[in-house]
C-alpha cells in the first residue's frame, strides 16, 4: 500500500547538509547590501544568480518557496527573501544575522547622505546622478526579469498565462496585488494537484501570514513624542505595504508629507532619489526620512520599525514552508505564486521605465546597459555600470 502523503513528506530529511557556512552567507548578504543596485527586482535576480546558479548554496525549490512567501507577506520583497534564504539552513539565527547584514550597509549610506543633506541644505547634484543611474537601473532590472522569466516559467502554458496577466495588471494599475498572487497559487493548485478531500483533520495544507496583520493594526495611537510617532507610522508602513520596496512610496508620501508634515514634497522626492542611487533595499529610504525628521535616533527607529514586521512575517510562517513545501499541492501553489510574482516584476520594469526614461539620453543609457549585460553577462559588474551611468548623468546635466 502506498504510504500516506503526509508520512512521505515527514519521512524526508528536513534539509540537506549546507554547502556553506553561516559566516559565508552573512558575508554574501553584507556584500549584496553594499553593492547590489537596481532595487528589489534586480536584488532578487542577483540572489538567484549567485546563490542558486553559481554557488549552488540554495536549491531552486527553496528559492521559489522564499520568493512566494516574500510576495505573499507584506513588506520589502528583497529583504524578506534574504531573510528566508538565511533561514533555509540556519533557521532563526541565520535569518536574523543575514537580514541585519543585508540592511546595514545601505542604512549607513543613507544616514551619511542624510547628514550631508541637512548640513549643506539639499543635494542638487543628486538629481543629475539619478538622471543617469535611474536609466541604467531600468536596464539592470529588465535583465534580471528576463533571467527570472526564462529560468522559472519554462513551457507551461498555465504559468505563462498567469505570468502575462500579472504583468498586465501591474502595468495597468502600477501596483502589485497580493490577491492576484493568492489567486494564481490557488488556480495552479486546483489544476495540477486538486485536493482529494477538503479536510484533513489537523493536517491542513493551506497557510497564510495575513492573519498576523491585525497584530500591527491594533498598535496604539501615536503619542506626542516624535520618535514614538515615527515608530508607529513606519511599523504600519512595513506591515501593510505589499510587493516591491517601491510600493511603499505612495504610503510614505501620504504620511510623511500630507499627514505629519515632516517633509515638504521636494525633500520627499530627494529621499526617494537617495534610495534609488544607493545599493540595497529601496525601503531604506525610511532611514533617510527618519534622519531628516529626528537625526540619527530617528533614522534608527524608522529603519527598525520598517523592517521588524517583514522579519516576523518571514520567520513565523517559514517552518511551514520548509515542512510542507515539497508536497504536490503546496508545490503547485508555490509555482502559481512564483509565476505571478515574476510577471509583476516584469510589469514593474515597464512602470519604472515610463518614469525614468524621459528622453533620448535616458533611453540610450538603459539600452546600452541592457546590451552590456547580455553581451558580457558576469564579466562586467553592475556597480561599475551604475557608476559609469552616474558620471554620464553629471556630465549631461552640467553641460
């Protein structure tokens, strides 16, 4: 008689022996956080290239599970994926240290820029730098989306249909919808591994981190202290914004500029520019905003409040992904979510491109960046391309 599915799953080893040390993973996260340009789309692409394809530290299935969880849970996509990949073999300690290592480099950079910004009353040269860097980043993101698509979608017509729908929805709405990811996962689950019985007693195959959100919604109203206001506002930003780090921008604008009046519109746009021209997660702009509002303590509180929810939303459901992720029904669900996620990433390339490619020079910078990446692949590092684009932006704007 065939062994029950649950017993088959539980009889397998929970995880294979890692081919790397925790210290190696921490150093990788530190390096990626220090030189990983391109925003969340590019960062998740770098992790796949480096950890799955090149180093082979992480399996394709573990990566896909992490990407699916990162898309389903609120918070910054790249940071959550890094935390999950740290969890794969080294559990909570790995998730914690890898997450910190990934965020710290860009946090220190935005704090330094915040100091320069307040000391010299603005950063007029930053717009010139962003003119070139933003265009180059579009090329990097497009290349990352291409690699993820060709690697993960394959020839499955259902996954391609989900991919195209997700891309179209992202382009039209200019946002990423978590309900679309859930629907895609359920659809593939029902088509490829339909449930033979809806109830399995205590062994439920469904899971979600969404019920955790009310924990943050129930946070007490902000008091009169500025740091307390910063903590409450940015913890809600980290808990309620889904998708890529760029999705947090409209939420931040409504609170930082409209509700609290901490910054004016130009200062807020400068904060977004800082996030785009520094490596690491885009949501690190919260550290820059916190610095402008309340100095170094404000930067620390804003960054911690933003990243703590995404950390919890990753490590709490992670054991269930690890335990049940190889089951056919869960694997089908993950395939559907992953396809929708990559479609949304591809759609984000179009959305961001429309905002950054505003004239012939910016289009040329993006096209040349893409051509270099296709031609030379790993031989030309992305930071070198970004630096060249920054110089070009300064030259073009100063002439």
